[in-house]
C-alpha cells in the first residue's frame, strides 16, 4: 500500500511517499481503508523528533486523524463492522499505524461511527481538533449556557469547531480573524460577531460588542502575543484557556489579580482517559445532531503532504487542512 513514511527526523524532505508493507488487523484491532486524513500542527512538531508529547519509533507513518470504511476487524471487536463508515481519533497512546496512508490499523477503541451526512473529509477533521475544542470549552473553561466566549484566532481547524460547540451550548460568541476569507469562515461557523484580532488599542471596541463588558471565557491561540491583552479584556472572574503558544511573553500578574481571573492551559495529550472518553461522546453527539459541522479549508493529495506541513509551519490558511487519499 502507499503511505508517507519517515525514516529520519528532520524537515519536510523526510516525508517520503512510498510503497510500504500492507497492514493487518490483530486481536482487538480494526483495519480502515482511508479516504481522508487530517493534518495537525502536532504532526509537524513530531516530525522534528523533539516534541515533548510524542517521539515515535522510526520508521513511522504520521497522522492521528482520518476517515474511511472498515475493511477488516480482529478477534473480539464488537463496536464496528466491516463496511462501516468511521473516523479515527488516535491521539491516546494505543496502537495506530498512522493515517497518512491508504490503510490504517489501530485499536478498536480509536474507531468511531461516522454519520451518513458527514463526509470523509469532515470526518478526518475531527480527532485532535474536535477533542481539543471540547476539552478547552467544557473540561477547562466549564462553559455555561448564556456566557460569552471570545475566540482569539477563530479561523483555524480548532477555532471553527469551538465556535460551533459554544453556540450549540447557548453561548454568545465573538471570533477574530485577520483575513477576509478567515472572517467569512468564522461567520459561517455561527459566531455572533467577527472582528480583527484585538490589540491594546481595540480592547474597548471589543467590549462594546458586549455592552461594555468583557467576555466570560477567552480561548487563546497565540498566547505569546496576546495574553496580556486578554488579561485586560477578560471579565472579572473569567477564564482564559491557552490552546496555542509560540514563545515567551512578559505580563503583569497584577492584571490577573485585579480580575481574579484564571489562566488555564490545555494539551490534549494530558487528558485522563475518562475525560478523553467524555470528549469523544460529546463530539459524536454534536456531530450526530448537526451542531458540529467541520469546515474544510484546503485539501491536498496525500503525496503533497509536505506542502500542507509548510502551510501549518508558516501559520497560513484557514479552516481544516485535509489530505485526500486515493
């Protein structure tokens, strides 16, 4: 079968499209014929061999998320059947041969039903983005209906799903984006207001959208740039959840004291099994009801994965990046 294989850690040139040995489902495992795979920022970090959460054994096939049809099941598998449409969310440390391939074999607990109204591309956009969104909103911020959520960088694969989840939970949502196409996607996801990223000079403009109040929850995707601004914007006793960060920042802790706000962080790799399972059930429920509708940005054929990695590394593009697998 065709797959992306990495035999040495390093840069984009280490992503090699080649023939590899076919995969076979063993006891408690499922083999899925993949039609789409999701590309996550964590995939680019793993490629370097320096990512604190994941250093795979070489050689390896990248990819945590995907969608396709069950081709074979191993002994003892009861949650899916051959021919089922499914999505794979393989972040937790159980067997997975990687989704950047025509087929994947993984533990049966990582394979979940994909409703008929959801495309394979949308199914591949779940996994890490959807579970991160769910964890940030409901397991870290403990979002309540009627609260206000400010998403600082809402046009990416995770941010757009946070918009949809927050709206489905009865929250008022403000999302930011820097480009017209990104703003259009945030609006499409259902945000009540879509604005430019907030700076020191535009905090009051953002507050004006909430009748002069700050948001109850801020989801932050670039904390090294925006955290101090968030502290000035947040409502008293609010919660700031850091989902993304690319460096250091100097802040005045007195700003947090004045608001008695919480600065929280989330990394899906840290989720205890019970919370991970709760997230999966929550995501499937929203997916089935139609509350969650992953928005796809760019699609690329599997063999052009290096272009996708480059896009993520440069922080360009909106929506979820998906690999199409023939």
